[in-house]
C-alpha cells in the first residue's frame, strides 16, 4: 500500500507546475460543482459522473464517464467522456472527445469535436469555426465561421455563414431550414437528400467510391489480416523477450523477483497507473501550458507500455517455471515459452483476455515501482 501511495504521489507531482498557477482540482466517483461554488481559477475535474453547474471564470477541463456542463465558462472548455453534454455558454473554444456529444448554447470561439454521435442542437450559436469527426453528425445550430465535417452520416438543418466541407461515407441530408452563406463541397457515395426550402449556395458534389465487399470476402480478409498480425506480434514478442533475458539478466531477475514476491500489490499499482496516467495526460494536453508536460507523460507512458508488454512474456515464462519446478531461473528458453503461451492465451475470449491483462498490469506496476525506487535511491 505504501508503494501504491508513493506512485500516486508521483503522478500528482506531474501536476505540480499548475499548483503554482492556483489551479483547482476535483475528483471522485461522482463530482458535482453547484452554482454556489466559486471557480475563479483553471479547474480540472475527473470522475465517473461529473456535473459542473458553477460559473467557471477561466478554463474548464473535465474527464469522466458522463460529463454535464451546465454552468457558463468564461474561458475554454476541454472534455472527454462516454457522454459529454455542453449546455451553457462558453466564451472561448470547445474541444471535446466522447462517445456521445451534445452541444447547446453560445460558443465564442472555435469548436473541435471527435465522437461517435455528435449533435449540435437548434439554438446553438458558434462564433468561430467548427470541425467535427464522428460516426453520425447532426448539425442544427448556427455557425458564423466555416464548418468541416467528417462522418458516416451527416444531417444538417442549421445555418453556416462560411464555407462548408463534408466527407461522408454514407448519407448526407439537408433539412428545409438549412441556410449556407458561402460554398458547399461534399464528398459522399451518392448525392445528398435536399428538403424543400434549403438554401445551399454554390454546391460541389464529389462522388466517393466506396467498394462493396460481401460478408464472406470481408470475413476472409479480416481473418487473413488478423493471422498475419498475430504471427508478426508473436515473432516480435519472442525476439524481444529473448533479447531482454539474455542481454539484461539483472533487470529481468529484478522484475521477475519483485513481481512474484508482491504480485497482488504490483497488480493494483499497475491497474491504477494504466487508468490514471492517460486521464491526467489528456487533461494536461487540453491546457495550453500543460500540453508539453502532457506530451512527455504520454511518451513515457508509451515506452513503459511497450516494455511491460515484453516483460509480460518473461513473467509468464517465470510463472510456468515456478509452477512446474517450484523455482525460477531466468533464461531465454523460459522467456520464449512465455511469449508463445501469453500469445496463445490472448486468443481465448474473455478468460484469456483477463489473464493477459492481469499479467501485463503486474509487469507494468513492477516496472514503474522499480524505476521509482531506482530514482529515489540515486536522488
């Protein structure tokens, strides 16, 4: 538990530059910031369910399973979540990533959204430009600038003063209240459905050829691709685990010994860091000042992720060796066995995936713990 606490503190230290800027931080399973709260500084919020009804006098950055912004924001807003609803005015820019995103209100800057289903409700006014990438996009609001939409299905029934560019691999529909004040260029498999009363301006239609593949051919193609990827991954994992065991025996022994000695603790640390670090890094990336720190955190996270993948094979071999021989001696043969075994386990649905995730998270937690211990020792 002490190691876990230390690891969490290390993660919090990453945010220390913002403490000097008097930023506010809120987190929890359910986070509710009521209208009575005074959000006078940049606010960073993370939780399973987040509701912000308070006035944010500066920037607001939110990450959660369900996010609701129901209070005005004088600065920018950056949000990520399964469901993200922005229902009040934002003086700055809006940047959102989510499964289902809904915007309603006034936005003084630009809007950038990536989501599964994106809806810009009627009555919404966007002073700047809007860029949307999603599975299904519904645009019923008003945009003073230009609009760029990349989606499967696009439905428009609003107003855009600037040029409009649409890339759709499915259907494009313009409702009767659509008013486009400049040019419209859209790429789609078929021409758009245009309701009576729609004013589209100068229109350029670019046919988009979407090849039709029958289900059997698609399945065969997918199976072939997956087979090639599996073999390539197996070879790469086997070679990497062998090299690690042969050329870095001390590190290999340290990781294996620590993992087996405190398997449960290292698993908890690994799971906590695998979830917390990307959330923290994303929140940093959404802020102007923290974008560089967030980038560094993501790079380090990616490196440890790759290393943990290799050591998960080594750890699997060690677990098999311990089960068969009651003792563990690091060597390239057991690393090779571990690489083959964990790759095979990963093919088993659900149970196999859980086993692989447990071993990987344990290796991840062990590597971070040993790295922290090494840095502390030489500090």
